[in-house]
């Protein structure tokens, strides 16, 4: 599932861990079993990925609201690309809550592009995965409808991430394509834009597809418990092909993906059980490898 696209369950205490007394226990990282390791089962193409040497964000230390903590967010996305296809997506959501006010940091952990059976499969290689995990958005505001939290409406601002493109207006400007446009090598692999690994019936071996990506989403949810927020996401995905490693991908480059509205999402608190390196912080790699245990429907 590490190949796939967007936004887990574990019960902990209502208040999140305190950054002020959170040591970083790993100095040189370690390979997470099941996440790019040689004995893993997540992404065949991924090389070893280490636990990031990062402690909890400092800005939440004074917040004691019931929602304060780390949540994993799973969204089930339905799209059409000739046929209906479904994919799962993961985010790390860090919340500091005080009354109706929330300070949050959102990180896309797993970008998944829908597979089209018997036509094309798109995988995210390690360099692009690292870029995705390094890109976060922080927001502040009154995102809750009431300070009592339970049954409060959760309405954060829109999410927007662009990879492989330089745009004056990231939300609306057209993405660069094979005919031109500013397509920086954002994943630093020597190719324009960002690189996806493509397997298709028109190619005899896996090839590389160079693309620009725009991922946007708006969440509207309800706080079910201090550990669970559910609702629907309006997710938008723009993908533009800039080039490819072999002309056999020319057919795959013409495929258009349209995401259907109302993608259900589930944001669930994570904590000690998912904290593989025991440093008080649950990072994106830790959320990804724990996704099958966190979400009962992850493999569906």
C-alpha cells in the first residue's frame, strides 16, 4: 500500500505527548521492517527507509485540549479512468487544540495513484516518497464548531501540494506538460518533474514516467470521540505527463484520472503502539507500516 495516494486506529490517552520531555532515541536511524526493507512487504521498488531522527513538534506543549495529539488519516478514494478504481491514502495529522482553536500540521504520508487493471500500474519510488514526506502544511484557526469537542464539526482549510512544477498560482495554473512549462527536478533524480515507476502492457519492462502532480483536498468531518474524527473529503488530483523513459509509455501518458466526490475519511489517534523508535513521535513511515493494523479496511 505504500505506493498509493492520500489521507489510523489506536486508542491512547486524550492528551498527546509533551514535546518538552521527548528525547530523540535514534541517532543514526534504523530500517523499518515492512517499509522498504529487504524482508518487507510494502514496496518492492523502495530501498531501505530509515526512521526520521525527529522529535515531536514543540508548538503543542502548552495545549491540553482533548484532540491534542497525533492522528493518522485514511481516505478511500474512488476515481474513474475508463473504469472505476479505488485507492487508499494516508496522512499524518498533528493537532494542538485549545477550545475551538486548532494549530495543525498535515503531512502526506503515502501518495497513491489508482491502478488500472491490465493497463497500467504506477508506483512511487523512494526519492519521490522522501519528497512527499518532507512536505507539510501548518494551519491555525477556529476549525471546530464548539469547544466541547464531542460532535463538533471539524472544518480545516483546504490542503494543496504541488510536485514537479513551478506555478505562480499553485491552485489554478495549468501544470507543465510534454510540450513545455516550468518542471523542476523536485525529487532530484536527474529528470524533469517527479518520477513515477510505470508497469504497462505496452512495455516489456518497468519504465519511468516524468510528471507534475497537484493534490488538493477539503475535509469536512465530525468529532466522534477525542480519538476519532470521521467525514468526507473532496479530493482533486491533477497529473500532467512531462516525459517518459521509453516511447512504449506513450499510451499510458494519455490516461485521464477523474476523482469522484465525497471520499470518506477516518482520522484516528496513534501513539505508543505505533511509535516504533519509542521517541514520543509517530512519523509518516511509522504510520505507513502500521496502517494494516490501524485501519481494519486497509487491505480492502
